[in-house]
C-alpha cells in the first residue's frame, strides 16, 4: 500500500499576504482558494513539479504562525533556484553545505545529492530549506 504525503498545513497570520508571497515570490501555483463557511478559508498551493502541496488559511490548523520550520523543497540546481527566488524578491540565503567544521558557505565541493542547501522564510517566519538533488553531473 502506498502512503503519499499530499498536503502540509503552514500556519500564517494573514492569508492574503502569505498567498501573495507563495505565488508571486516563491512561484507556487494556486490549486484552491475556497471559503466554505465564514469561519473557514482554505488556500492550497503547490510548488512547481511537486506532488505535495501546502495549505494556508483560516480555521484549518492549530499551530501558531511562523512555527513551521524545515520543510524541504528539492531542486536540481541550487544556484539557479536561489537566483530565481532572489529575482522574485525572496530573501534567500546563500548556498551552504556541511563539512568537518559544520555549516560551511558555498555548495558542496563534490556536488553530492542532498548536500547543498539554502533557506528562506515566509512573511510569518515559517522556514523553508531548499536542497539540491539530482544535479546532472558533467561528462568526464
């Protein structure tokens, strides 16, 4: 039996502000923006190419805004991903990796899968980690 993670609730304080950030700056697509009752609003957003979406809204979660930390987005080119985010107005960190000294500036020298990262926060302080996986290695 498959168990697929399809939706993660991300708590935000201002749904319209968060929606604008995720769509205009992070590049997510809008799947749903529904208000089934006056007490509930569900906005479902999906990163390009992802099988998993996030939901922001009113009346859909119990966590405090800004408490979600470390959700991972996977990209094949970390530097291109950062450039895209920065161009859209996101305050994305420079790429980093982990070496013998801990967190180290720059991409992983061997460009190994799961080894190069960057981070960014949404307007509420929910933190995302972008990780490089599946980078096409040059022919040798």
